[in-house]
C-alpha cells in the first residue's frame, strides 16, 4: 500500500495559526508513525504553551482508514466540538501517520458548538494546505541469494527500483541480501530473476 505522509523529520513540527473571533488557534502537525510520536507532539505543545486554554488533538498512527491506532481529544472543550472535527479533517486529507494538536488561546468571545467545530476544522485544514508530504510505501521482508558475479548487477537493479537492501551476509554460495520489498508487489521478483538469468534463490 502506498499513501502520503508528512514529509517531516522525527522532531520537526509544521505549524500554522488562525484567529477567529479574537481566539487564536495554533495547529501543530507532526509525522506520527506510532502513538509515542503523537504523544511527544502533544507534550511539546503543552510545554511550549502552558497558559493556553486547550490543547485539542487527533491522530492516525497508521495508513488511511486505520481503525485501531487512532484517537482524538476535546481537552475540555464541549464534547464533539474539537477532537472529532480535527480527526475528520485528517481523515479527509487521505494521509496516514499524521498527528495534529490545536492549541487555543481564548479571546473572550464564545463561539458556540457550531463555531468551535468550524474553528478547529479550519485550523487543521489551513495547516494541511502548506504541509510538505511524501509517498510512503509499506514493505515486507524478502531474502534472496545471488552469485558473487551477479551481486553488482542485482544491487544496481534494486537501486533503480527504490528497493532498499537492509542487510547483506556472505557465505560460500554468494551474498544473501535482505530486501525491503514493496508490500503491494508492484515490482515482480521474477523480473530480477530474469535479469540474472535464473541465478537467484529466494530464501
């Protein structure tokens, strides 16, 4: 499966701020491949803005459509007015491995439930507009063995197709290569075998 994710380093944060009825909504977005990465984002937002009224949040720590590693929180706002709309904005983006926190500074004007839903949704959508993103490819482990004479050719073929070699061991039969193969099998191993004229063994 291939899908877009935030193109951000582990500690990097993408931020954007909007002001609605004198309240400031600061959205933080991070790459969140797991719950720990999201929790780190939330902790950072709380530490950076300890006097804020709320730190509402939502995350999808998996591919689009993930049903387990997800979550959202209203953090004291009326139920259903912040975390869920934020989650729906993330879900609607078609992205995976993404976490968002919206830090709110109350400006003195109550927005009402509908106003809050619109404000938290807008805060996330505006941040998503400028968020850098890249394609993520889910991968599985594939191990192969080739002849010594074919190693360079095999490595070149794999590099051309963006298939990483995660480990290499050598014995009398030749190099044993561990590969991060696309899980959707968009590349056929038979093509490499054909390139090496059959001098390939899948382990």
